[in-house]
C-alpha cells in the first residue's frame, strides 16, 4: 500500500461483535472509513 497507513487485523470469530463496535467507534472519532477491495487495489 505504499505510504498509505494500513492495518491487518487477526481475531477469532467469537469476538467479532466487540471488534466491529470498537472499530466503528474509533473510525467515527478519527474520521475513518471502510473501504472495499477496489479501493485497496487502486492504492
């Protein structure tokens, strides 16, 4: 992804509900957004 900040997250399926809530909270605080595969490939 070049100079674009990115993260690879690994977690178990039992924690998916908590993880998404925490990620959405952090994204709203820091103006983050979900992106799809097409957007990633364009980087």
